[in-house]
C-alpha cells in the first residue's frame, strides 16, 4: 500500500509548486494511474515515491514505512522501476538486463538464471531464443516487454511505471497492455502508472488520479471519472466521447441479455414453428440438450419441415465471450453487419445475447428492456 | 628496393631501434591511459574543471612537437633528465592527453540520460552506474581516443630521436645528415608500418573489449 499525505514539491528557484498538497492512497494490489497533461506534476509525483526527486514537504509511506526514513539505495532496489524510453542497457544481454537488480541484491547465479527463464516465459518470449540477445536485436515491443520484465525481476511488491508503453505503435500497445493486465491479475502488484493517454488510463487503471497544475483534481475508479466527472475540467479531459470510452470498460457480460429464449436440436420442427407463429418470433437460437450453442433457425426454414430442429440449424460463426469488452464486441458487430451477436463461454455453452439496441442503451445508461428490432430474443429460457 | 636491402642488411640494428621506439610509445601511452581516462571521467562531474582541463590539453596539442621537446630540455635538466628517453616519454604523455581525455569525457557525457535514470531508479549507486553502465557504454569511443593517441605517438616518437631518445627516428635524422636516401626511407617505412600494425592490433583488442550489443 502507498500512502501520500500533503505531498508538495517546489523546485528551487520557482514559486509555483510542481506538486501541490496531494493526498493519495493506493491500496495493495491495485493499479493507480496518474494522468494529466504535460507539466501537471504526474511524473514528479511518481519520482518522489522512490526519491529520484526530493520531497519538499509531506510524507510518502510505502507499506506503512516513510520513504524518507528508508535507506535510499535499499528503497529503490525494493521498488520496480520501468520508464518510457525503456532504458535497457544496450551493452548487456536480455538476461543481464533482467538481472540487474537481483545482481545488486546478491542473488546466486542459478537463482538468477531460473528467474530469467520464468520471466521471459511470462511475457511470451522463448527463453532459449531471447536470453542472450542484445537490446538492438529486439523489436520495439520486445524491448518494452523486457523493460517491464526487468522492473519485476526481484519480485518487488510495488512498481513505478512512467509511460511504459508510450514509445510504441497503437496495435502493439494494445497487445502489451492486455498481456500486462493478465500478468497483473496473477501477481497483484501495487502499481503507480503514469500516462497521458485517457484510453490507457481507463483500460489499465483500478483507480485514476487526475492532476492539473500540481493539484489532485479527482481520484476514483475509471467508471467514476467517466460517469461522474467532478467538474468541467475533468469532463473536458476525459473527452466528449466518454460514453464511447465506457466501451473499453464494460464487458459483454454487463450488457448481454442472459438466458435468451432458445430451442433445442431435439425439438420437433412443427412444434417450434407453431410456437414461433404464436409468439411472433421469426428467429430462434438453437442449442444442444446440454446447452452447447449450435446456431439458429428462422421461420422460413421451418415452414413445411417435418423432423427435428437439428436437421435445419444453421451455424453462427461469429460469437463473442462474456468477458470480452464491449468495444471488441461492437467492432465485430459492425464489421460483420450483425444486429445481434451470441456470447458463448470456453465450453461453447450459450451464455447470452448482445444486441445493438441494448448495447447502445447500456453504454448510454438508458437501459431499455424491450431491446428493439431483435427484441424478440429476450430472456426466458427454453421455448417449450 | 634499396630501402629493403638496407633494412635487411642492418636487421639487428633496425630491430633494436624499433624496440626502443615501441618501448617509449608503450610507456607513454600506458601512462597517458592511466591518467587521461580518470581525468576524463572526473571532469564529467565538474563542468568548470572540464572547461579548464580540455582547454589546457588543447593548448598542449597546438605546441609543435619539436618545440615541446625543446621546452622539456631545460625543465627536466633540473632533475638531470634533460635529454634521452625521459623527456620523450613526458612529451608523448602530454600529447596523448587530449585525445584520451576528450574522448572519455565526451563518451561518458553522451550516455543517454534515460539509461542513467533507469540505473539510478533501480537502485544503483553513482559508482555502480559509472562502472556498470557509463564506462562499458563509453568504451568504444574511449578506445578510439587511445588509438589516435598511439598512432600519433608513434609518429611524433620519430622526432624524439633528435633529443637522443633513439628509436626509428634515428635512421631519418642520420639519413638526412648523411644524405643517405635508403636510410631515410627505411626509417619512414618502419615508422609507418609500426603505426599501421599497432592500429590493427588495437582494433582487435577493441572488438574484444566492447560489448557486442554496442556494435552496429
């Protein structure tokens, strides 16, 4: 846990504080994003936490201990540190770079070798291939991964990251962010993460601290900042498209209709047709008896057919997972021109249905049960 | 052809002079490395000292070599070393300072600040940053300075024969006095060969010393 109390930084020779009376608490195991435009003091604030910049007044405590009372070198070795320009040492191999801090801490060779392999595997780089490479032989994304890996090498409980994915193209950045979130879900580090990119903040942060001119303007969950901006400044900062940003934040699970109406492959076609006519349905999802999703049937296919639904069912190749974010789901729906998309889990079991109308209303927070054009596929379980 | 015949005919004599020459240069550059590199590193911490040291080293460089040898004579006579190898070595050490100090200073200064920041942020002491990061990264440029100093010293070392330090310059001066063309050419050829071979050998050593990660 990191605790900041009335932390202030005034650079010598200036009267305006760079960081002004900031109180902040980062709970253990969470990612706290420091965000703001350049010159807002976010980097200064972070760099005071490992005393790369001296604190003018106030206290910073890490795990209950004031950083001012700790030995400077020990403090820094105990905190993971990753920076924007990556800062890999070009004259050292990947393995040597990763083990900089373990070496300073006096680990033995065997333990360091094991740690290198473990960490490279964690970031999906084959140890045998990459261990002895030099930074210049890595792509930008790979170097960035090693930079983050190096910060984690001695397994510090706290990590400071200054725009660690800043110098990288948007596509690779997304990949690295996802990868990092997966790792964080396992390792549960307490992380202070500086960025100026609100998308990154919303995606990565458990909490976001928005700074302006050295002052903390709003501190809360991404959801808080997007839906309850404290003032006009926050509103402007998160942007007019803040509703769209919620797409990053919300999961398919949050917006899907659970337990949609469906029939089974062993149902009789005639009965289902009768039922669909009676309830004015022209489209129905199909599962196997065990709820494994198979596809759909429509009313025209059923007319005049005698037999089982299983003989007619058409597969739906485009599906989403309940834990995917809504942005990905919406992107799929737009790409394939789908009015609805079905959510299935890893075992191919039907979990729910997402339709464009409910998606829009959930994101816009004017949730509407009727669901519009595809509204007939509502909740209610099996047809018969 | 005449030159080669001369060298072969005076084989032992040539070898002796070459050895003398190499020895003076080796001692001088050795001392220059052990003084110039630390001075170069030290002045990276002190802007004012850097300006002064580089200025002085620059001035020494502009003094013509024959004049510097001349200046050495009265100064070192006080200690009884007016002529011979001692003034030659002292002069070569002074000449070698500029390329070595300047390259060391520039190379250490030019290490990307974000890399130093990473080192400090990870908990390296100032000394560790210097030893483990800055010096290894600066190594190839420092070495380039040393190579310049060596090649230059071999050339200037030829003039040291004038103040009785021996070496291959002896052939050149003797040859001029005796208008013996083959002797002059022999001296010049041997000095040039020595410079080329030494530079090549230092190139190999540099390859060993500089990390593979820094080669482009």
